[in-house]
């Protein structure tokens, strides 16, 4: 008699029971040991060339999603002095924040579609929309110094390109993580470098092509680079064939898109709040950095400080583009270095440290920067730490999942739910990503000073760090105990620590008990009577020191 299948996802991850003996089928310990051995003997780095071509493809996916968002500051500085010189700073920030909003809003549905194996449709959609939107921007933008229509630029660069970028963002980290299970933090960190590298390449490319060919041809050049790299990703960015893609029963059900277990997980909820505060204050720094430098006299346009609102067109380029390039270049180093250490210290632990340092850099270094040297120092150090801050959320979610599903029989869920949990987290942050730069732009217009942006960003990142600390409070440490237990022991209250741990059953304890009972009750023997099978299961549970093995010789 074949074993009853209650969980299709679990059965796919387990070795086939058809070829096992009745003794092996009856032992839940064998299942757990097999699952653990698979993880133990899996190489730290894949040996297939497909893993590394996929890795580069995922890098390009990030290159053409958040990379274009990071480069928007250069577009904005051009618009201020030229085609959108009569537009308020709030509206200018709306173009970039619309891109951020769409990328994050569609993270949850995109993550679920990727979990279900529909990665090809997702990447094809983005491959069409991103180059198409950029090309249409070059058509919609007027030539020479004529005023442009804000609506047409927002529709092409903000809406169309933003929708295409939404298909790439979660795909980049989720597809790469299927190949690099044992080096997930570093692998995702390298992929995240695509955003910072694009933040160096695209601003420099736009800056020099505008001088040589004009804005419209410069945008067409960016569209060409995006098109070529998107096609490469379409061909090579494919998940590991061994990765399980659980099929959803119905896409009309809310439970298909929202995992109730995630909403019941306190660590996940607090970390989601942290990411929401992060996006509330993070991109105002990138969107307003060049204009801040120009208004402060640290970078010039035409040999003089630029006013907050330009009244006449000028062909002189903004001499502050290099600051955005420096910040994005330093971000590359930070993403790699901190992601590497994240595999050893824990991604969430590393995330907390870099978040705190980033907020302090804004409080101290940016607000007090009164010279070009101080401004460059801020760009370097903030770039390093902020690169980790914006690149580590997927790895931190993986960290939370690994601490949640610790039982071997449930461990596959830590991989299977990564896309859905990551997407849910980013979708919650969509509204803050939209309104954060808008509020910052309004503060600049209202008070005619960039100190408002600096304080807004610093406070938002501080609140984000506090939420991360609370999320970490609910997760166990390496030895399985919680932080509260270690604090009680540190102050000598060992009895209180033991009492707290006894009252707090871990996920591993609950899931191990459930898995044991379910596996034993479903053990397959050659006995036709179900009553006899239940009696044998009860006998095994009653005497754990000497488990009854249901081998062929024991069957009646």
C-alpha cells in the first residue's frame, strides 16, 4: 500500500519511498538524517558552469532594476537645469519614487510567481518593458532647450520602466539563491552589486553622452545597454533544476499570495517594519545628493553655485555627478565585504550594525560637511555601509526563515518560501518608498534648505535600526537559546533563564514532535489492518530507548 500524501511539497523534497524497504519507511529518523546529510555534503560553491552564468544574469537583472533607480539623480540634475526647470522638486522626485514604488509593490506577486516556476514569463516581461520605456523617453523628450511635458516623462521613465524593473528585482536574488544555498549571503551580495555598478556606469555614460550627442541620444545609448544585458539575463538567468517549485492550487485565493505563517512570525513582522522605514529615508539621499552639493557650493554648474530652483536653461553640466558615482562605487565594496561576513556573523546581525552606522553618518558627517573633501568622505563611507543596508534584506529574510524552519522535515520550506516572504516584505515597503522622496522634496521647496532632507533620512534609518533590533530579539542565537536567556545568565539569574527557555518551545521542538507523530502514523507495512499499524506506532512512541523497527521479519 502506497503511503498517503498529505503535503505535495514535502514529498517532492524527500527521497522516493517506493524504493525503500519497509524498515526505512517506518523510521522518521532516517528521513531527517537523509535531509541533513544532503545539506552537509552539498558543496559550498556549485560545480556547474550554469550556476555562474546564471549568477552573471542575475547581476544584470539587478543592474537594470535598482541600478537605474540609483542613477536617477543624474537624470534629475539634468531636468532641473533644462527640460523640467519650472517643475517643483517634489514632482522631480516623483519620477524616481514611482520607480521605487512599482519595484517594491509588485515584489510579492513576482516572488510568488517565481516560487511557482513562472520565472521565464516574468523575465520576458521585464526584458521588453525596460528598454522600451527608455527608448520612448528619448522620443517623448524634446530637443534643444524646450520645456518637456512632465506627464510624458513620468509615464515613460517612471511608469513603463518602473514596471519592467519590478520584474527583475526579486528575480535577481531569488534565482541566484537556488544555486548558492550554502553561500547565500555572499551570492546575493554579489548580485546586489549590480545596482551599485550601474550607479557608476549609467551616470558616467549619461553625463558624457549628453555632452557629445545630446540627451535624447544619450538615453538611447542607455536603452541599448539595458537591452543587451536584459537579453543575456533572459537566456541564462534560470533557477537550479533541482529547486522545488510548489504549484499553487488557485491564484484567486488570498492565501496563495500572502503566507499566514509569515504574518504570525514576530521577527518577520518587525523586520518588515524596519525595511519600510529604511525606504522612507534611504533614496532621498541618492535623489538629492547632487542638488545638495550644487546648492552648497561644493559642486558647481557653470562655475557658480546653483540655485534651488533654476529659472533659465543652461547647457553647463552639473559638476557634482562624480559624487553619486563615488557613493555607488563605494557601495559595491560594502555590499561584497559585509555580505561575505554575513555568512559568518548572521545576515541580520550584520544588517543591524551597518544600519546604525549609516544613520550616524548622516547625523554627523553629512549635516556638518562644509567642504568638498568632507562631502567626498561622506559619499565614500555612507556608500560602503548603505550598500550593505540596501543589499542585505533578502539575506536577512533567509536568516529568519532558517531560524524558523529548523526541523529537518520542514527545512525545505526555508528555501521554498524565500521568494514569497521577500516579496511580502518589499510590497509593504512600497508606500514608504513612494512618499519618502516626495516628503523630502516638499521639505526642500518649503524651507529652501537641504538640512530637512538630512534629518528626515537620518531619523528614518534610526527607526529602521530599532525595528531590526526588536526582530533579532525574537530569534534564537547559535546555541538555540534566545537573547533574553543570555541576558539573564549574564546577570547571574540562571534559574530565571532556565524558566524562560522552558516556557518558550522552539519551532524545532514543536515541528519535530508533529513530524514524528505524522510519520509514524503513516508508516507503511505489509499488514492490511490499519488498527495493527496504529498499535505498532503507539508501541514505538511508548518506548523510545528501544525503538521497534518494522522490518520484513516483524511483519505478520
